[in-house]
């Protein structure tokens, strides 16, 4: 055997390393695929979990109870009088939420009926259902619900009000209305009214109304003029007035609230009815009681409150342009009270882009609606809450005459921040604030500093807002017609014709309506009617001077 003692042949190290392990890329690919499949399964399981997980509505309930507290505080209910009786967590298979019971003790100056109406209005804007139960005279219990779930119960109990002994006794709201109507008639020299209320032994099943005012027929206007006057002069914007001639020998008019008939106006006995010559408007001298705040003065120069004749209003503006001169007459339509989501807002955002939208700063979705409106090509305004003579009408964020200038400016700046993109502002309520120059001046200063215009909504005929804005150099215009104070479609159509007549006389007109179901349904019809009359619909910014 021959042995070889020679050196062994070594394989270089780099040659070994250069040889890849068998099937390396296949292994990597399979691993990545398995990881992706695992991630997909996890994502699917997460989606299924989130879909089956109950919706958390706790913050939803809390935001609405906070809103109610702010609303009550803005309407003269002290915060210490608002308490929480009970809080409990509730849940079903689709959601979990907090159920809250609140107790509110109302001061003597705030009526239960007014608070109920205010809460109903605010919650309706937020698609919250409100049901009411009367737990006794002068008391109310409200239940707030959404998507079939009870969220909040509010127990309203007046402080210092003696409960009426009879369940059929008239409400404090009716009593307040009766006294206001009497004062309006006397203050404005429209009637020699004799107070005969409440109706003795009132029976809701047989008597037309719990309060009655007898009027000397020789001293009144026509029934239609008196009806229009009351509709526009009474501070409660939710009343209606019906003509009762023919129902009885003496019946004339009846004023109704949401709760039913309240005040009946009847002809005083043994007096002849007036002839037209005895009811000449121009011969009447209006008077306003110095200590009376809520009512509105009646001025013969301006016709009935809220219905000033076009020629006299145009003279105060100094901007009359005869129809047909310099193009067709123009009108602007402002839709007030925007800021909530829902079908009404969706419908209005699908309407003519020349409609101008005015948004409440403290509404739950103010910024969202403002953004959507701007994206859809609308001009938007700030609908600034201002102090009303009636405390029940004051909304959160209201600026008041008792505030100093710095506070008014601060709240106005905050409100503008809530409605980004606003090109101007108009007043929400404001029957007290717009009659006070000292209060209006700091508000208008903020608008001027931002280069914004102001529209005087004319919620009180004694307003100084429009005249002051002109003196301060703030571009301005004033409202001519409210289209939907009465939600009846025929009434809206009549008010549309009033707007058309104003534009044809003055060359332009400004109308205000609201984010309401009937108005949203009729908005396209209103615009079509205006355009069919040869009138151009424009944005408010085109009419301010």
C-alpha cells in the first residue's frame, strides 16, 4: 500500500460563505406571507370586535346636560339652583350611556312654561325627543331621549310660586300674556280696554279662554290691523291670533299659546261699532309707558310693528332704487338658527347657494355646519345671541346690556371663533340689547375691526342698531320681512309676496327665515316664486352699504 503523506487540500472560507443555503428565498417568502395573513386575521378580528362593542354615549349625555345648564343660566336661573339628583350607568346590546336626573328650582321671574318651551326648542335642533309630564300646577317634568334611549329627566319646580288650587286654572303664561296685551293696547292708544280677567268660574270645557279683555269698539282699528299688531308686538313669538267674529255677538279675537287659548278680546256691551272714519291711523298719538320694557311701541309713521310701509322704511335707509333702474330688484334671504346636524340642515345646504346662512355660535355643530356651508359655496354669518326683554329667550353666549364693553367684546370674539368664515353678523333675539347704543357700540367695534357687516334683524321697532352701525362706518342693512314667524305654508307664501312687494318698491329687500322643517321644505318654492317675479336673489353682502 502506498501512503500519501502530502498536505491536505483546504477549501477557501469565502467559497464556503458564498454558497447560499438551499431554498433561502422560498423560506423568506413563506414567512412574509404568513405574517401578512396573520395581520389580516388580526385586523378582521379587531373590526368584528369594534363592531360588536357597545357604542359609548356617555359624553353625548354629558354634553347635553351641560348645554341645558348653560341654557338655564343664560336665562336667569342661578347655577346653584340646578342640581343632579341621580346618575347611573345604563347599557343595552348596542350602547352604553349615563342616565341623569336633574332638579331645577326656578326663580319667581322665570316661568315654568317658558323654560319648557326653551328646552323643547333647543333639543329639537339636536334631534333629541322631549316628552312632558305635569306633576302638578306650576310644575313640570321633562324626559329627554335619543334613539329610543332615555337620557335625562328634568324636574322643574318654581320657587316662591303658590300652586294654583284648581288643575284647570289658567297657567302663569296666560296671565302674563293677558297683562301684556292690556298694557300694549293702553300704551299705544289703540283701544280703551277694560280689564275683566280672569274669567270668573272659568271652565275649560265651555269658556273660550281663561282671560278676557273688553274693548270699546269706537276706539279700535280694523280687526285685521289689530290682529297684525298683536302678532308682531307681543314678546312671545309663539302665539297665534284667531278671528272670532261670528262665534258670538261680542267675540272679536282670541290669542293662543302652545297650551291653548289664553286671552279673548270681546266687544264691550251697549256700544256701537266704529266706522272707518273713526279709525284713522294718522290721527292717533302713540304713547309708551316709561316703566314698561317688554312691549313694542306702535308708530303711525311705520305702520304696524314689524310691518313698516316700504316708502317710510326706504326713506330712513336713503338707498331707494326704483324697480327696473340699474337692473332688476334684488332680495337677500337669511336663514337663521343654523348650527345643528340633521335633515333640516341637509335640505337647506342643498338649496340655492345665494341664500345666506346665519349660525348660532354655541350650537353643538356650529363649526361643522359652517365648514360644510362654505364648502358648498354659501355665504355664512354669525347669528349673535343678544339680550331679549323676555328672559326665557336668552340663549347661551348672550351679550347683555349690563355687561361692560370688555365683556361684550370678549364674548363677540369667542362667538366669531365658533363660526369660522363668517362675513357678517345679525342679532338673535336682542329686543333689549339692540335698543341700547352703549351696549351695541363695542359689539359693532369688533365687527368693524374684522371687516364684517351687520344686519339688524329688527326684533324690536325701537332698535338703534342699524342707525348706529351706519354712523360707525360698519356696512349694514336691516330686515324687511320675517318669512316664517307663522310656520303655516300659506302664511309663508303671503310673507314671500310681502318681500316681493318691498323689493319692487325699494329696489331691494331683506328677509329672514329659520332652520325649520317647513321652511326647509319650502325654500326652493320661495326662491322660485321670487325669481318668477323678475327679482334677483343675492347674498346679503351685495346689499349692505
